[in-house]
């Protein structure tokens, strides 16, 4: 019945306007798998279920898993001071900010970009600091470490990309390898994410979707509006099957031990700005957004990803054993598709 209902979703306007791929599984059973529109509009090359996509902030989940792996190994604690770990005493980062604060977006530090400011502020920022120069995690530091904090550590949830840049630098310092190598060796290789990696926008990559925006009826590529390389706050490249492998392995304890898996899959702080939307309790954990009912039962977990030419979602429904992966190569086109899928799942 659920399969049939999901198939009928293709009649929805959100699906007709979607560019990307969708994969939905219940345990090992594929409930829905489909691709839409073009990976390359110059030559009308269609997306397929095996197409690679950039996933923006969904890859924060990889960063959080890596940090919890380092804590497992005894190299770090949730209450470790980020100033002490990275020797940031000369910055405006408070010594009271710990790893838990950064994971849950409760550090109170100023971000290098305020996501609520809109596209104009994003474009203005990169006119002052050319976006093509931002290639390493260190390149981001000067954009935010000397800014005044916006709140006290632990005071409130405020989504913050800069905090995940700091976590990526922790991974590099404690592991002795680049952030990218650590994620590939300790996450991608572990769960057979063979088509995943970190690629720059100016790199030729086999079977990878280009990112597009429709501006005033004209299709434009995202090569001047998205960061050229991935950071620890977002930008990894993967496929629907690879990301499904990741979220399934995470839930089954194949990336972390039982204790850390439970911590990774637990909600911690209220997202006040979203709380109550669609009558759900909205909380954030370690790189996970959660929808809970009024009894605090987790209905859905996962993460979203948005940037120019990129729109992605990975959702898991722990009570139902259902996982959803949505990868799009046009900005902000996965959200409505995700809610239409969510509504059908909830009807069962």
C-alpha cells in the first residue's frame, strides 16, 4: 500500500518540478526509487539513481560521527574546551565553549554567514572575500573567530556553520590527517560509500550532477555562487545509495559503539524558531534535526542541505524502519518533496 501511495506522489507539483533523485527504503526493501530532470542541462544528460550530487549541510553528519569516534578513542571529551584544543586564546571564541556546544549549535559564536540574512548578504560577503579563495578549513577561520559572540555558550540553539568548521579542525589536529582523508578512511570506506568523496566545482568528476538555479527563467550554473570545495560544515559529494548505506549503518551501530550511537541519535536542544511547526516538537542533536510528538517520541530524524544549485535531505523514521534520501541539483527543491513524502508515511 505504501509503495502505491509513494508512486502516486509523482503527480504532485513538487515532484514535477524536482531535479534530482529519490530513494526510500524500509529496512532492506526499496519502497521507491526514481530520478528526475537533468544532471547536465547543456547536453540534456538525465539524472539517474547512481548520479553523484553535492549534499551541502547533510555532510555535517559525517563531521559529527568523526568527532564521536575521536571521543570513543579517548582523544577528546564532550566538555573539552575548543579554545584549549585548537589554541584559540587570541580569538573572540569563549574558553567556555565545548564540543557539545559546537555539535548542537549552542556555542553562541558568530557565524561566517548568517543564513537568515538571505542571498544578497551571501553574495555581498564573497564580493569582499573572493569565494574561489576559500579552499581549506583554515581559510574560513578569519571570517568569524574575531567577531563578537551572539549569545552565551549553551544559552540557545542558533544554527552555525562556523562551529562545524572548528570541529573539522579538531578532527585534523587529533587524527593527524586532513579532514577529507579522515572521513573517507573512517566513514566512507567502512560502509561501502564507494562513489562518495570531496571534489571542487572546477574539477572534472565522472557521473556528477552540475548545480543549477533558475533566475528569471534562465538556467545558471552555481560555479560562482557556491564554495569551490567542501568544508567540514558541508559540501561532500555522494549518491543516493551511498547516503542510504551511511544512514543505515549509523542506526545499526556500524560506525560507533552502542553508547555513542545512542548519543548520536538523541535530541538535545529545542529549535525555538521551528518549534511547533506542523504541530511537532523540533529539537536538534548531533548533526540531526528531530521531529517529536508531544510525548517526546521521535517521529523523524535526519538533516537538510541547501546552497546554490544544491538541495538535499536524509531522513529516518525510527519507529517505522523507513529511511529517505533526496538529492537535488537545484536549490531549495527538495523541501516540498520531502514534506509530501513525510505526509504519506505518516498516513500509514
